[in-house]
C-alpha cells in the first residue's frame, strides 16, 4: 500500500504545478491550444517506451475500445481543457482548492460499487473537505464562485469520474499501452476544437516563456503523473488515492505564492493544517 500512496502523492504534487502553469499561460496561449499541445508533447514523450507495446495489444485495445474512448474523453480531452479555460478568470490557488472536491466523487463511486469505506477514511475525507470549503469561501462558507470556479467544478467532476472509471480497466491491458492509447484518442477528439481555436483566435508565439511550461505539462504532468496516478489507483483504489489528492490545494497554494505571488494568509495556513490532517487520517484507514 505504501507504494500506491507514494505514487498518488507524486502525481498530486506534479499536477499542482500544472495549475500554476495554466494560470501563467492564460494570457499568452489559448486554453484549447494549451491542452492540445500538452497531449501532443505527451504522445511524443511516451511513444519510445509505449508504441511497440501498444501495437502488440492492438486487438485487446479494439476489444475494449468503448471503455478506452470514455476514459480518454473524461481524463484527457475534457478535464485539462476545462482547467485551462478556468485559468482565464480564476487564480491557481482557487483551481487547486476546488479540484480537491474530486475525491468526494471518487469515494461515492466506490461506495456505489459496493466498497465499504472505513470510518477513519470517511472522517479524514470530511476533515479535508471541510478545510477545502473554508478555504474556497474565505472563511464565510458563502459559495460565491467566479465563472472560472464553475469551470473548475466541471473539471473536478470529469477527473473524479475518470479516476473511478480506472478501477474497471481490464487487467490484461498494460499501463503504458493504455496511457499511450488514451493520449492519442484524447488528442484526436480535441483536434476539431483546436483547429477552430486556431482559426478564430490565431496561434501563439513560441518563446521560452510559452514552450518551457508546455514541455513541463506535456512530459512531467502528463506522461509521468498520469502513469503514476493510474498505477496508484490499480494498487490502492480511487477512494484512498483520492484522499491523498487532498494534498493538491496545499501544494498549489504554496507554488502559486512562490511563483505567481498570489496571497496566502493565516486562513490558508489553518486550512492547510485541516487538509493535511485529513489526508493523514484518511490514508491510514482501511477499506473493509
């Protein structure tokens, strides 16, 4: 179980950087083009390790094509595109905080699927969720969301559904072939809206300030983090991995403060304590 928790934590920390990247690029790279080039870079990064294995499993992938298509749509095409769109009108800190709602949906899916969640895990999830709600509302608990916050909520639903769906991945499909095929399908589904964005909005200037962040999200946040997350769920399940995911708002808040200069006061520090405490408690609980 320790390996699964470590992999979930690795993916969570790496993804935290992608929220900061989305916010940093919001005025220089159109959101859909940001998402599309992210997956193109990810495909190139993964291809040397996965292309041959994917070709060998092509019959198996065709057999489970509907599952693969749905997973690609939720986790690749939709999720990050919504996050990039959200970055146009909300802060990186808010994005990380709201995305921490995803584990609630993951746990609900597991419970519906018949998994009994231990009392410690449920308690830890509720404590961490309370920290997120207080943080998002600024301590008032009045849910006054910006337009970008609503985009992130939609992204959280998409990511939670993707994570829960991973539990149904056929065991005979290897991790790398699944990831590579998902990246390719997700990019293909994104292609029509990418073309529309390019025609309407034009492209962006490829400078160090735009290419370097895209390389980070394409190689590290996509190829490395998605592989780690998918593997973590196969080991410990979506609900327990989801508890670790609550670390994300803490990481995003720290990174956005250090890199973007976004404010962080006593309320943020207090809520980080709640979130971290909930993660520790929830990840220790065992499913029955």
